[in-house]
């Protein structure tokens, strides 16, 4: 089990076994670390992922997360050898998905090689997906004699690619490759395997140019907005988030920097803490 949260970097400073936590400044790189099994999911990995993403809500030193798999695959889904141990515990796979969406930091998933079943669900729960040339994603559950609707897949997939493509993938368990994933909007970009890390680094760097509270509030509001269908409700949420951001010194700094033709220096007059 992962160590208890403590210290000023409660997430990045934790000891883990089935995942690797690599803090690089304000970006936390989370690597699924069972390459000999294509990073298949174990009860320990579930616990470690949950503790990581749950802890991020209390760790303002991390502003962006990159999630990837070590070796030839992103995540091949459940390690079938542990199938009998995946239920009955205090933390399950759905809790990981919920914690990923609840954490205030944007999550960039780098998907290359297999992303099946639960691994596909991890990718869908990320905010942005970037694919490598060998990415192959599928809803594996339905091929095992159970419903394809599990771990939030039926929530995320239709919202990302539309009902027709989602139905095709969920009713059949077909694999979707990198090229088609880009065509359907499932991923934002496709790049070479040796370019994935730099692509994520560059994207995270652009996010870090945004004021800390503004970045958190954008993820929070965007996540809530897709859950409602009433325009007035969405605009009210947007206004509340904007007013909270404008109360801090970062907004004034942003305006000054724009008028002076320079890059803003966010975080000097306002530090974004954990969400209330």
C-alpha cells in the first residue's frame, strides 16, 4: 500500500511499487510501471493510483499531471490473475476514475501500444489524450461476456466521439488505432513514439503559463459544464469561476502584462490552494 500523505509534496514524495511518480517542477509524471505485463492493472496499482489522484486535491505544488505507461503499452487492462481480488476492497477501479476527474490538475495521457478495458478507461478519464503511432484502444469488457458499460466508459466515450462511434466500439470491442482516434477526436494529436514525452512537456509548459487558480477553475468548470444541458446554468458557473479568479492578484498581473507587452508573472500576489 502506498505511504501516507505527508510533507509539502504529499503526492510526489510517496513510495510506490506498481506506478512511478516523477515530479518535474510543477508537473507530476505518473508512469504505470509493470512493463513485463503491459502495465496490466493490479489491486496495488489501483490503490496507488487512487492515493495519487486523491492526494492531488491537497497538493497545490503540482499543477499538471502526465499519465503514461512504461514499455510497449499504455495499459492492457485488468491483470486477469488478480481478477478475484479486485472487488471487496475499500478502493476499486471506479474510485480511481472518480479521483482523476475530481483532482484539480489537468491530466495529459500519453497512449502508445495497447490501452484496453480499464486502461482505456484511464485514458478516457484524462483531460487530453496524445497518441503514439502504435496506440490501440478498445472496450475489452464486452468481449469477456460482460457489459461494455463500466468504469465510466459509457459516460466519457459518447461525449468525446459521439454516440455512433461509441456504440460501434462498445458493442463490438473493436480496436481503434491512432489515425482513426485522431479523426474522431478521441485524441488531440498523434506523434512518433520518441516525440511523446517532448510533446507532453511542451503542452504542460503552455498550461503552466496560465495562472494557477485560473487553470484549476477551468478544469473544474469544464467538467461541470458537460454534465448540464442548460445554457444559463453553465454561464452562471462560468461567471462564478471568473469572479473568484478576478479577486486574486493574478488577474491584475495578467492585465498589466498585456498592456506592457510582456509575459505575466503569475503566483506572486495570489497562490492557488486546495479547492474548498
